[in-house]
C-alpha cells in the first residue's frame, strides 16, 4: 500500500520565510522613510520662518507684523490689502517698536504675531492666504498642528518657556535659578508633533536634548501657558503629541 504524505518541504518553508522577511523589511523601511520625510518637513518649517523675518527686514527695514507702515489705507504699505494689529496694547500690539508682540497662538488681529503672516506673504516672501479671515490663513505643519511665532521675551504674562535643570536619572525638570526664562530674540513654535518626531527634530536641528538648547518641547496642555517647564528627552513619550519651539 502506497502512503503519500502532503505538506511543505523545508525548501518551500524557507522560501516563504524569506518572502515574509523581505515584506516585513520593506514595510519597516517604508515606515522609516515616511518618518524621516515628516521630520524633514517639520525641520523645513523651522528653517523657513527666519527667512521671512530677515527677508522682510532687508526689504522694508521693519518686522512683519510690527511694521507701522502697514495701515490698511491706500497710502500705506500694501495699500488696502494690508492689515495692522488693533487695538494698541503693550506687549500685544505696539507697532514699530522692533518687537513682534503678541502670543504665538494668536487667532485674531489683536496680536502682531497674527498679522505677521499676512505682511510676509504680501511682501512675496511666503505662500498662503493674505485674507486674515480665510480659514487657511494660519500656517499648519505636516500633521495639521498650528505654527506660530512670538518675541522670545514673551507677551503679557512673561516668556513661554522656563529654563530647567534636568535630573539625569528620572528625567524630571525643575526650574533653573538664573536665567529663569528661555528668552531668545524670536521663538517659533509648532504643535501637535508626536514625541518620536520631536526627539528626531531636536537631534536634527539642535542638541538632541528636548529640555535644553535652542529647541525645547512642552506639553500640549501648556501650549498657551506662560513660564512652562520643558519636557526632558527621557520623559518625551513617542506616541504623545507635543509643542516644539525653537529660539532664534
């Protein structure tokens, strides 16, 4: 009696395993490329905004958002297309004082940080709507998070971020005595960035430490809270969204 056994040979199993390995490797490599592309996109945002500032200064000897010659009148810079912040308010709207006043999260013409984008675009330095009422007026990053800018010294209420001392063992950050606040000339912030990207971004553009250097990470809960402590690299969770800020 002839008994036949069915099944895979060792060679067939080996071939299947090789194919599975190649597929998994391709998926992982593809995900790595996607992650890398996203980090490069975030980095481009941070690199491009200084060009708007310096380009505008070269062209008009003024700062976008703070330009007192933009009045909204026919005789003003950009004519009736231009919008100036209103009403005048110390630390928020003080046109012509050489400071981009207001908060990076501003959503109305009360802040110079809000009209900053219109002035830069009308000057031909950046792309995007110039109508401040347009739903897409405020710039967004690759994950749809708000991008903004403010003076490093902060608006009313103080600077956005404190300087902190990092515990090397626990990653806990405590307030540093002097200097108390992180106060660069300008502070560019981009929100809704996953921790894994935030850490890669810091490594790409700064020192790889999310609580020190020119790039800092804060929680989304503190996006509009003055004098917030940064989050250390050790405590920056890969799957949690953060606000990433870079000083100039």
